[in-house]
């Protein structure tokens, strides 16, 4: 029984460290994309319905487009329903290119 308690206490300690790291490092990572991310302009080429929030909640229409990094295509979206052909700025992560933050819609 003592062996089981030791194993469980180590497991709980590791789990607490992982959760704390996720809670602390997650917002820092998002901030680093906004500050140190690589800017890119994306043109809206299609719309799609995305679930807003929890499963079972309503859907909203988002405007999507593609951007390219080293020849590979990634999709980006903005949480507004804007006409096809509208451009918006994003900043994507230097390491994980699929992670991005939408910055603003460009007025034409």
C-alpha cells in the first residue's frame, strides 16, 4: 500500500507541474505571437461555420483564407463575416506556423 501511495504522490506532483506550466506558459505563448510573430496578409477566399464555444452551442460564420510559409499552405480565419476578397493581417508563430493571431481587417 505504501508503494502505491508513493507512486500516486509522484503522479500528482507531475500533474500539478504540467497544469501550472500550461496555465502560465499558454498566455505567454499567445503574447509572444503578437509581439514576435511574423506578419502576413491573408485574403478571404471562403466562409465556413464554426461552433462558438462549447459543444452543443450555436454556430457562427467566419471568414477564412490561406497563407503560405515555405511552400506549405495554412488556413487562417477571422471571426467576422466579411466579403470574399477582403484582406486581413495575421501574425504567425515562427516555430509552429499553423498557430496565428488575427490582427486587423485592412480597409480598401
